[in-house]
């Protein structure tokens, strides 16, 4: 798969992400019952600059995107994902579009929201320490829940060996969770791929 490049962005193309953001700025400005002059004043720019933003003739920078979202009382992720348009797919990259939901989840940094072509492992691990620990805690709790569910199933079967196997898995997962929940800010160890999940031997029902 050919990776998108910055020099592939077409100039003055009405189907680009820049044009999508521009259209939403116009929609949100009108929802606030603002004139273009009022928007320009709020942004601290001249009227012609606000007009260029809304027509898409001005390339919106990251700083301008954040300022526009702040001024219009919306999230940058919503503007990026085309939340305020009827367009179902977002032209996020040159020659590539994604669903609004996928773009919004990715822009918000949600777990499991890596876009096609991205390194999913890096996406999950290259986050702030607080977010890294939060994700490990969520995954750990999900693993515990799954093991408890498996334990209930095996208890109904009456197979003592299978039950003991499941209890050992629970004990190991609980130990891992005590370690994760005991971590404080700034004490995150080396980022190695470790979900903390303990495999329960299959077939012992």
C-alpha cells in the first residue's frame, strides 16, 4: 500500500479535508448566529481572512484549527471528522477517505482506533503515561471479567481440574492488576507489549 505524502495534497480541491473543515466552520458560525465580521473579530483576524477560511481558499494550520474549534465551542476532533456535515466519508489523506466514526475515534485517540495502514502496536503504545496505564487497566479488567465468566461455565460442569486452572488464571490476573493499579504518575516501566492477560487452557470443560 502506497503511503500518502504531503506533496500529494491537491491545491484548491473542493473535496479535500481543508474544504470539509471550511464548510463546517461556516455551519457552526451560522448556528451561533454570527456574521463573518463577528467571527473575524473573535479570531482576531481581518474579514477577508475569515472569508478565505470559510471558502476553503486558505489552508488551515493546526493552530488555526484549534483556535477555530475553541471559538466555535466544538472539539477539533469533530471538525476533523466532518461531524457537522452530511458527508459520510472524510478525505483525511491524499487519495484516501475514511468513515466519520473511524476518523473521530482516531482523532480522539481512542483505543483500537488505528486507521488502515498504521502500525497498530505503536498506536496503542505511543501515548502519554497516564493514558497507557488507563488502557492497561481497562484491558486488565476486561480480562478479569472474561476469566470470571469462564469460571462460572466450568463450575457448572463440575470439572475440578478445569476450575483449578481457571482459579490460577484469576490469581495471576489479580496480581497483575494490583501491579498496574499501584503504579503512580511518572513510574511507568518500559513500554513493552504486555496485556497482562493470562491464557486459560482450553478444552478442560
